[in-house]
C-alpha cells in the first residue's frame, strides 16, 4: 500500500514532468513576427549609439 508521502511524491513528479514538457514545447516555438521585428529595431538602435 502506498504511503501518503509516496503518493505526494508521485503527484509532484507528474506535475514537474508536465510543466517541463509544456515549457520545452513553448520554448521551441518560433517568436511571433511582431516580436522579432521589435527586437530587430532595438538592436538597430543599440548599434547606432
């Protein structure tokens, strides 16, 4: 029989695994065009200084 602590640990591990998966999926998505254009504009301004 599982103890309350091992049940909590299993749930915590499942939560951790799901959060990591979601973060990795999000991190691997390309930047939206508007954000990419804004970053390009900011870089241009920095090189002009």
